[in-house]
């Protein structure tokens, strides 16, 4: 209490605002100076980071363990790696034509998710 009275007489008090919760709930964190949900993909899934989830050709979601994972692949993409994204375009990939693992036979290629005879044949 004596320190507070002394400060009234001419000292300045410095407060580190990074430790202040700014009124956020226990399910929130501070990003860009405001409270956001801890499990908001736009601000990452960790308790402290604010970098958004970035997955290739996928819609992200936050897992219960605080990781960015694939919720769904964008249209035409499948064969997801849960933590990095969806890398195979099943509409044109002859090794995964229409679905993951469906390989077109020799002399055929994948077009719009169907194995079709190569035009050169």
C-alpha cells in the first residue's frame, strides 16, 4: 500500500499488457488484440498461436488435441493426409480415378473421374 501512495507522488507504473486476459473467457485467446475462440481455424488450433490452419485443397477443423486437420476435401480432391491436406485430383489422376486407389488400365486415362480410352489409341 505504501508503494501505491508513493506512486501518487510522481512515479509511473508500467504494466505488461501481454499477460492481461482482456476479459476473454477460458475458451478464448487473444489474437490481433481481441478475444477469439481457441478452436477457430482462422486463428489456429493451439492455445497460444494465432496463425490460421493451412491445409492443401481442404477445409480445416480443429481436433480435440488442438491440431489442424482435414474436415473435408475441396471438390474433386480426395486421398487426404489428415494433417496436411488433399493432394489427389480424382477427376484426372489415372492412379486414383474417381476414388482413391482406382487405377486406370494401360491405354486408358482419367477424365472427369472415369477411365476412358486414350485419344491417341
